[in-house]
């Protein structure tokens, strides 16, 4: 495994001669330490000679603000990498669950990359994403919603998102995935090249076994999960954009 360098909130892992760059934003509450929670996914990408920058964050209700922060810190990290190895031939943004939304809300509208990989896109309302919120809001008589809201997010994507190359990954057993809705929206644009693929797994398939890895080396479920992660990496690294 390559050395982890931290630039602001971005964990940077670089092979000696990267053929491309992956900018990863993971899902809600599992991306405080993405270099741990997405360890297997990142490791497989690095073995294919992709540099990986993963943004660590604690989710809050202002998703636009977090999208802006992620975009700025990814820019800073990319400049540092390019000072070391020169221009990167391919740059791909990768999001998982909430991470897809944050990439879609990037202030450049997706222009400064070669494509987006959206894994298990999720755009639910706050009271569905946070189970206790609905009960608390009813008892205390207050309303709380993400900013932008789900409907506002889709309008922003429709009006400002310009990236035509989008690879949407949906798992067979994932009732939280909303990539079908996203694909329909993206396909309304002229010259759109977005496509969706279906893989084995569930909403948490991209997440590494993590610390349990050391305890479950011979576990068959762990092996199957690794195979599913390898399938994601195959699709991403062989993507012709």
C-alpha cells in the first residue's frame, strides 16, 4: 500500500506513475476516515496505477457548502500531485451514496474532470436519511431539510451540471439506490453519454470490511465482498471516456 499523505481533509495515496486520478467522496457517516472505510476499493484502484484522493467529512444539513469545500480541497490536492508527477492524463470523480450528490453539486458543474462514477446515488429527504429526525421534529414541532433539498438538487443538476460522461453503478440488492431517477434526468440533455450498469451487491458493497479484515481473513462472505469490489474497479478502470 502506498503512503498516505493528508492535504487538508483529503487523504492522498499515489502510485509512482499514476495513469489517472480518482477523487472519492463516500457515503454519509462512513467517510470520516475514508482511507479506512474504503480501504479495499482504494487499494484495488492504486494497484491499477490510479492515484486516489478521498475526502473525509462529517455530514451536516448544508450539502452545498460541503460540496464546495470538497471541490476546493480536491483542487488543492490535485495541484500538489501534478507538481510531483506532471499533468494527470485522466481525472474521474467517484461518489458513493451521498458522495454522488456532493460531486453533482460541485461549483464547476463537473467540467474539470473526465467523468463521474456515481455508485448508489442517494437523494432522500432528511427525515428518511436520519431515522430519529422525523420523530424529533414531530415532537418538537420543527422542520429540518437538507440544503439543497432533494427536489432542489435535481433542479440544480438539470440547470448547472455539464459533465456528459457519467457511469452509474447500481447493485442488485439496494433499495436505497436512486440512480434510475438520476439517469432519466441526465438523459434529458443533448449529447449525454451517461449509462447505468448493474452489479452484484448491496448499498454497502463499496465499503471495506475495514478493521474486521484482520479477523475475517478466511470468511467466505468477506471473499465475496472483495470480488464485488473488484468488479467495481474493473468497470471504472476499463471505462472508455
